[in-house]
C-alpha cells in the first residue's frame, strides 16, 4: 500500500446562490477592494493508504458522494498525490 | 488592465485544533472509510482586474490579510491565473 493525499474540492453548481460568497464580496467592497466576482469552495485534504493512485481517487470520490458533497447543489473534483514523507 | 482569477487557500496553522475536520473524519470513519487524516481548508476564487499578475497577487494577499484569513490561526496561499475568456 502507498500513502496518498487526495484533495477533494467541493463547489456549488453554477446558478446556485452562494450567500457566503455574496456576503464576503460585499465586505471586501466595503473595505474598498474592487473585484468582479468571488466564489467560495470547500477543500478537504484526505490522507489515506491505497494500492495505487486510481484506487485512492475512487475512494475519495466515494467519500465525496456519500458525505462531503451534496449532489443536488455541489460539483466536486478530486486530485491525488503521493503523500509527502 | 487584465482580468485575473486569484485563488486564496486559507488553512488552519499546524497545531490549531480543527473541530470541523475532526467531525468530518469521524463521520467518514463511521461510514466505514479508512483514512489517516483529514484537513479542511477554505478556498476563495476572486475575479479582479489588475495591471499584471504581481499586482493581482498583491491585492488578493491584502484581501486575505484584512478579511479572509485570521493571522492568529490561519496561513494562506495565493495563486493567480489569467481569467478564462
């Protein structure tokens, strides 16, 4: 088995309202920053052992499907790297 | 001016307790997943116009210093890309 770090980035689907991002953007506007848009995403870095990178990615995708992402409103991406020693 | 997307990743400093990550990890354990560790990070994708990439990075760092990250408990990284047309 090899130690991997799978990074799952969960974001709201296009068109789904994001009150947290809207509030953050307005606060930055009030501080005098000029920005065109802001999107907030959640990112989970998961340390796990797996036979290979594909198995690690599959397991992380299962975790996203079952807990980390709500399929109705979220999309997610998985990136896998060998864990740093 | 050029349109950039600056991505600010905010994470808790090493050693700072992360109740959200702990709770998420325990939930995954209960679902039968085997994982060694889990870290939760917040990630902001900011669309802004700037003279160049360095200026975009500097502005995004200022936003992190003033609002997105709490310097006492957070570290942050900034990545800048030209915005997709």
